C-alpha cells in the first residue's frame, strides 16, 4: 500500500484510498480546532487590554483634574489652610494637656512626658500664630519674632511636617496618628501656597500686616 502511494505521489496522481484520507484528516483536524479556539481568546485579550488602558487613562485624568481643583481651591482660599492649622493646634494642645495631667506617666516614661510638654507648647504656638489676627496681637508679634521660621509658608510646611512625624511615632493607630496625618495634609497645603503665591504677598499674609489708614490714602 505504501509503495502504491509513493508511486502515485511520484507520478503526480492523488491517492483516493480511505487510509490516506484518514491520515490527512487526523493531521489537519487538531490544527484547525486550535486556530478556531485561539481566535476568540486573542480577541478577548485585546478587548481586556484596551479596557484596562482606557481605565488607567481615565483614572489619570481624574487624578490630574482633582489635583488641579485642590490647588486652585487652596490658592483662592488660602485663609482656610490657616484656619485648619489653627484647629489642629487647638486639638494638639488639648490632647497634650490631657496627657500631662497623668502625673504617673512621668514615672513610666519621663522622656515621653517631656515630649508631651513640647507638643503642648507647639500647639499653643500654632494657635497664636494661625489664630485670628485681632486676638492678642502683641503676643503674636512676640511669638513670630522668636519663632522666625513661622513667617513663611515654606518654613511652616517643614514645621507642620515635623509635628506630623512626631505624632505618627505613637504606637497603635489612634487619635495621635490621625492628628499626624492631619498635620501632614496642612503641610502639603502650605507647600502649595509657598510655591504658587508671591513672596511679598506671603510675608504680608503670614505676619498679619495691615495697611494703616494713612497708607491706604
């Protein structure tokens, strides 16, 4: 049989025997089935890849637009950042004062107890500097003169980030850690103001200077 097939192939004729047809079907059949299965799979992979890329691009556009809106809001409402820092200073001073009332805390951890006193001082300084300008103007002027690093938004952002790191060192996630993240957000707000606002305007706003009636005429 094989000799007859070879002879037919050499002479250019086609064998119509059942055995030859079965062999050709067995070879071509799996290849066609695999190609038919791979076609839909490739199409599904392409669709999934396109959807993922579109989702990533859409998320990027949303993040950029949200960041731009936040920056514009901070620029147009820079006093709101000062108000938020004032609220944070009150909370920090209150929590630190309550911690200092626990006198036994000095025995268990004297260094931590002293750190609470420093945090109370930091909270009071923030309340004085970022509080209403018409309240205690003399005390505010003295504090700003001694703490010259609070005169600009750039130095304030570093100071608030330092407080955020101090609060974030407390064990267990709780109120202290939340205060740390709060001051980290305020530090970011002051960084934005330091970059976007002119230096002269920053100094006037930070020092709380107002033009006298003689200067405005």
